[in-house]
């Protein structure tokens, strides 16, 4: 299980040249092969002091190749010892369409178990093509209180200096426990206009 912000934020599209008429990758291919380490002579073997190195003359290599036929661009991404994790949008949450609730858009995170509802959601004000740090407006996450009752909390208005933290992100406002997802979405939708309780500091 990973944090929902890791599913959506911090990813960048592979860019096409600025003059590409249709910036879509038409072909995506993957190749697994063996790469050779460079040595001075055929009699030498690879060796190093790094404990995480396999100390072999060759290594498993993965290459990912993308092609745009409209502008002729090719991007090849290659690495050593990469892993491939097959999944589906139902298992990941990422890739599912957002849904509109109480005037805001909810982007689903990973379900707690296969076939169950998402555990949390990122929130945007408009139906964007993707969630970005610029479009992010709130977060909703589910937890169980001391009695085991499912509750939801929400954070609104991301702010690096915000006094509330939900997951790894900081927010200007955070709700108390809410009864359901609809209530959490409505709370976020009204966060900017709702009068917030002032912070009282004793001196």
C-alpha cells in the first residue's frame, strides 16, 4: 500500500518536441536482455568493493522504448536491475476516472483490499486531465476510531507551512472525523468560505 500522493504527484509526462502535431506515444515496448560491463581486456573480470553489486561481467538490463509516429520522436529508458510490477487500475486506483461529489472532483487511491472501495482520495476543484501539485485542492482519507467505526478526515488548501498534516502533505484546514465520503467532499468544497476556528495560543 502506498500513499495516494505517490500515485498521482511527482510524475512527469515524457515530453515530445514542441512542434509535434499530436503528442501521443503510439508504441510502447519493453525489452529484457543482458548488458556487459566494460573491462580493459578479455581476461579481466568485473570486481568492485560495493556489496550491492553482483560482481558479474554481465547484468540484467531493462529497456523501455516509446515512439511517436507524428513527429518521429523516440525515447529509450534503460536501467539495471529494474523490476516490473503488473497491475490494473482497479488494484491501483490510479487510472480510474474521477467522480464529482458536492462540486469537487475525487481522484481515487488504492483500495485497502481487492474489490473494495478506495481508502483515500485526492481532490481537485475542476475536472483536469490529471492531478498535479497546482490543481490539488484537498485530500480525504478513511480511518477507524477507537470503537472501530469507519470515519473520514479531510484536509483542504495545500500549504507547505500549513498547521495540519494529512499523510505526507500539509494543509491550511483539517476536518474532524466525518461520517461518510459525501460529508468529507462537502467539507472540502466549503473550506475556503467556511469560518475557521481561530488558533488560540496561551501566553
